[in-house]
């Protein structure tokens, strides 16, 4: 009964976000590029071979036809840890329209990629929701491993510092306007027009000061990148706000 209740909850979640027929990766789908090898001091358990395997629940990856190995993944838990989906929910956006649709597509793509990577790693033929497969042997759950395969961050817009969010392990955020308002050259520049003699000199001055302060804080705090405040979400928790540190670094 417990498994049946869990399966029903999984199915209702999938249906509620419009994933049925969309989320589930097909064994015939174009292969994803291989991710970097996962390293852990405690290896995840491999999926056991099941001689009498019966799939009765929603399939997340692969196909039940002629499947020899199976595993389960709690897709609700995976999505609750997917930074793009977390961001979508935090902003109260729709999964089917505008900005929310883009975040949903990002979340779905990264989830499918993670499922496929784990299936290849362990030779799993089919992955279902918990309670969706039965066999004469133990069926391993790979929820934690799929989550660990997801991107650490989801970002809208460009990085203020750093080149590529992919591969970054630590990211901060700052209120760039608050930093600029703390630079005298910027305040002078705002009062000028492009025809004023000091316009471009002051512009270069405040941009140089801004850039140097940001780089110093990134280096001092060991940050791989810095984004505009509110533009980045991390599945590891709160993104550190370095605005005050950057303002203090202006006088350094």
C-alpha cells in the first residue's frame, strides 16, 4: 500500500507539470554527450539484474520491452533539486508560457540527461518511479545519484565575472547598481552627455574600478563566477551576496 501511494503521488506530479509523454527519455532517442565521470568515496550501488521483471508504473527512461535490468528514481525529489525548476517555482511562473516555459525546458533537458547518464553508467535498461517495477531481485533506487548529476546552478542573463557557468563550483551574486552608485566617477558620468569632454574618460574610470573590485572579491572568496543579484539559483542552497564586499574593495 505504501508503494502504491508513492506511485500515485509520483504520477500526479508528472501529470501536473505536463511531463507525461514529454519527460521520459526514449531508448531510441538521440544519445546525450557523455558527462564527466562521477567521483565519490562511497560508490552508488549498481542495479541488480532481474530475471522476472514486471514494469507496472510510469517509465522515466528506456523501455520495459525485453528489459533485463531496472532501477527506480523519485522524480518529484529530482525536480525539487533541479535549480531551473526551483527557480521557476520560486518566481511563480507557468511551465507552459514565456519565461517559465524556458526554465521548464531547461529543467526537463537536464533531468533527462542525468537519467540517461546514470542508466549508461550502470547498464540499466529501464528506470521507473518508485513502486513502478517489481522483480525477483532487489531493484536499486538511484535518486541521489541522478540529483548529483544535475547542474549546480541555473542562471538567466550573463555573468558579471567568469566566462561559462557550466563547470563552475562556486558562484556569488551582487547588486551591480548599488556598486556603481558607490563609485564617484560613475556619479559624475551620469550627469554628462556623450558630447562632454570627460564623458568617455569617466566611463572608462568607473568600469575599471568596478571590474577590479569584482575580480578581487572573486579571488579572495574563491568564487568561480559572479552574477547579477536574483539571476542565479543553486541546488546547493543560498547564493552568497558579495555586494558589500565589492563596495569595500573599491577603496582597496
